[in-house]
C-alpha cells in the first residue's frame, strides 16, 4: 500500500474523532438525564413522564438532523460542467492562461453561469477539472467541488452545502433546544444537590455535570445558530459572507438575496409544514440560483432602464436587458428537479456577456 494512501486513510479515520466525541457526550447525556435524573432523582411520577416525553421528542429530532447532516453526500457539479474530452485535452496542453480562458469561455456559453472570478474570468477547478457552477467551491478536506458550499464542518465530518444546509441549521436548532431543555429542567435539582438538600448519591455527579455541559453547549451553539439564521435571511453562504460573489456587474454581497421570505424559502422550501423536519425541501438544483440581477431583469423588463440614485443602480446591468432565463423562472417557481443546463435563453444571456473584455487570472481558493 502506498504511503500516501495510508496517510489518507489515517486522516479519514482521525476526521471522525470530533463526531465520535459528540456522539459519546450525547449518549452520556441520555443516560444521565433518563436514568440518573428522571429515574433516580425525580420523586414525582407525573414530572418524570412529562420530562421524558419532551426529552425524547427533542432527542429524536436532534439525532435525526445530526445524522442527516453527517451522512448527506455533498452535491457535486453535474457532468455538463465538465469540459468535453477534446476541449479538456486542449486545455491541458495549452500553457497560456489567455488561451485556456478562451476554451473555458467557449464551453461556458452553454452553461447557466452568472458569477466570475475576481478578475472576471470563468471559475474553473483544476483539481476536479470542472467549470464551477455559481456558489460552488472546491473543498480541500473532501477533495471535491461542492455545490453552494458553506463550509467544511469538522463536527459533522462533512461539507455543509446545498445538499445538507437545511439539515445543518436544524441540527443547530435542535441541539440548542435539547441543551436548553436539559439546562432548564435540571436547574432545580442542580441547586438542590449544590445546597445539599438532596442526599449525596452517584446521581449528584451526573446531574451537576449535566447542567454545566448543557449550559456550555447552549452558549456556544447560540452564537453559531444566530449567525447562520442571519445568513439564511440574507441568502449568503459563510464563504460569500467573507468574500462577496462577483457578477458581470462586479462583486455584490447581496447578489443572491431575493428578499427575506424568498431567501428563507430557498433553504427551507415553500411548505412550512416541512420546515422543522430534516427532509430535503431546499429549492432549486444547486447548479443555478436566482440572482438579484435576474430579478432586476424581471422587474424592469417592461420599462426602460433608468439609473437609480441609490446603491442598487450600480447593480442593474448596463447591457441590453436580457430576458429572465427559463431556468431562473423554474428556480423561482420552486421546481426542485429543474434540469436547465442546455436552456436556450440562458445561452443568450451568457452570449451577451461574452463580448466583455476579460482579464485572465485564475481564482485562488482555499
Ligand atoms: Zn474541485
Ligand atoms: Zn468538505
């Protein structure tokens, strides 16, 4: 076995340590709450039953969303984003970046792309040999391009992206609820043990420790959860929050924002009954996303473009208004299975962008 292969296997094994740690803490919290607190410490049967029902409800939702976050395969660019074989060979033989970009621009005319590198070039992953769809980034830990990549999370040993972002938010939400519920219900027994109102049994250690652990996790999860809720409201990924995506009209941190309600629907779907369940209801296919640019097109297609005095004026395309592509329409109307790669109107939108002067520079990504 090659040494690099052994190293890679070791890395993969070690990457599970944080997940195993969380799993052990959760198993211990289950034992401490159910056995040591509810069975051995709480005297009232009624209180025991009520606590156990709610505890199991939150426990199941927490484990379910954690499981789905860990084991959802990150979504990758479809094969339409790979260069055709002949083009790929030409790209690899070509040494001049200008000519490489020409090959990419030709291939990209049939793809629904709205974002560029900071220098205006087509985003291409040399590692995966694929043109990156909008919001897609290469994850060095997973060694693959991940659609709408948010970040690589060591606590779930998985990339958080298009396929599991909703599950990740729910995982944070339910872990917060789980910890809050434990801390709130344990508090009175924590005080009783602390002030020696209850006898010194082995349950004392578990109950005291349970409160400390739950309170500690509450505080750390709350900040992360609040941040991600804010990101959902703005329709931004963590990567985009640090580096604004670049459109034809320049970088725009709100480029994918469609307004608060639509932004929420992008991640959680249109049907509120599924919002709290870790089942996939995010809108779109992960390859294309409605942009504010496209929305501006829709709103202003019938009227003459006039510069506005506010900051949005800069974001309205100066080129002739391109009609919204069918792919974008389908995305806006929540067709989860839209297959819009060869969309004719998307072509025309991109062709109008084709005439731009391109400064060649490959995007550097971590
Ligand atoms: Zn890649
Ligand atoms: Zn990753």
